[in-house]
């Protein structure tokens, strides 16, 4: 169980305090979220020994993630937020998405895996991506994102100029959502890695994803592992990669590392 040295209203107020510029301003400001006091206390003790680090708040669960999102709106130096396994749900995801649209947001990496986020939260994230110019990594793995959420993220990624990594592994994305992602990424974008590991889409969506490489030269990695890929689709994927095609035809024994 997670408790805090401060009452709930005090913790929320602490999250929302605006940061005032000073001569001794630390280079990194941190918000710590975890559901175990032992970890929170150990992390805080360790980080307080590190120079140029300020802990501006700590939270225990998804409800407090909403308060953290309010703090993000006022924060112009936080660059990474890891909020995995805190059950923030769609409500927390929507609050964080709203914070990302703030002109003061400088967030570069957002990790939200295992948070019970569904289509509603993913849709909010997709809309926020349209307005983002700094965010580079979004991790929504191990959630409940389906076709609606995946399609909204695809819409947000179309022509997006900053996001390089999207992790949607271990969700509930079927053909419609995966095909929407493929369609959006046929055009050049900043995205380099798309992780769709362990999603239940079929061969038609897999084929659409394989075709991305014909028109998008920046995207270098698509993970569609842990699903049944037939020989026909495997050869289609191989056709977009000369070295892999050589292996399939028996002209090479292995691929370069």
C-alpha cells in the first residue's frame, strides 16, 4: 500500500505549485509515481543526493496522476515521465494528453504501460500528438487500446514531426486499427519504430504494414511478432528487404547483426 507523509490535499497542492525561476534552478525536476512506499522513499533518498535534481512531487496511484498532469501544465523543464503500472485508466490518460498540449510542456518521453488505458485515453493521446513538437517516445504497451484508439493515434502520427517511437504492443488492435496505422505511415514522418507485438490483427493488416517500407524511408522497425504469419505474407515482408529475400531464397544463411 502507498501512503504519504502529506495529506491528499497537500500533495495535490504541491503538484500544482508553479515553478519560479531562480538563480539556483535545478537542471532536472522530477515527479515520482509508484504504488509502494518503500520504492518512493528509496528513490527520493537517492535522488536528493544527486546534484541539480529537484523532486517536485510524489504520487501513489492513478487518481494522483491527474494532479500530476496539472503540474505538467506548469512545468517547463520535465523531459521524461514514467508512470507505468499505476492504473491511471482513460481519465488519467486524458488528463496527461491535455497537459501535453500545453505550450509550456517540454516532455520528450512518456511511458504509460500497464495502466488500463483504453480507446478513450488513446484517442485523447492521438489528438495531443497533432499538437506536439517535442515528444519523441510514447509507450502505451500492455493496455486495452483497440481499433478506435489505434486509428486516432494513426491520425495523430500522420505528418507528425517529432515522435520517433510508438509502443502499442500487447493491446487489442485488430485489422482496422493496424491498417489505419499502416495508411498513416505510408507518408514520411519522424517515426522510426512502431511496436505492435502481440496484437490480434490478421494477414491483411500485416501486408499493409509490410508495404510501408516502399514509401517511408525513415521507419526502420515494425514489430509484429507473436502472431501466425503465413508463408505468403512472410515472402511479401521479405520482398521489401533484399538481405531477408536472399535468406528466403537460400542464397544466404543468415542476416547481418
